[in-house]
């Protein structure tokens, strides 16, 4: 987040003083910061998904085979409607 903010500041300052190099560096920093932020958010999302998968698998493992099949069939039906 800080990379993008400092890049945006450099971009604005580059426009104000007319520095092409500062504008290019600022734009590059904004893009790099945005990419970094997106990667962090995707990693957090993947961790949440893995945690939920582990909880669901654990709950399913505690069931007998018939109950497990019923739960999975119900889940599949709810996804189709």
C-alpha cells in the first residue's frame, strides 16, 4: 500500500515539476504496489479457502459413508439450483 501511495505522490510531483523520469518512476511504483497488494490479498484468500476446506473435510470424515453421501448429494443439488 505504501509503495502505491509513494508512487502516486512521485507521479503527481513529476507532473507538477515536469519531470518525465519522475512520472515514469511514479507510474512504475504505482503498478508494482498494486501488483504486490493483489498478490497479498490472493494469498490471504487462498489461506481462508484452505482453512474452510480442512474444516469441511474434517466434518465429513466424522460421518458414516451413507451420511457423507447424503451431505455431498445435498451440496451438489444446492449448487445446481
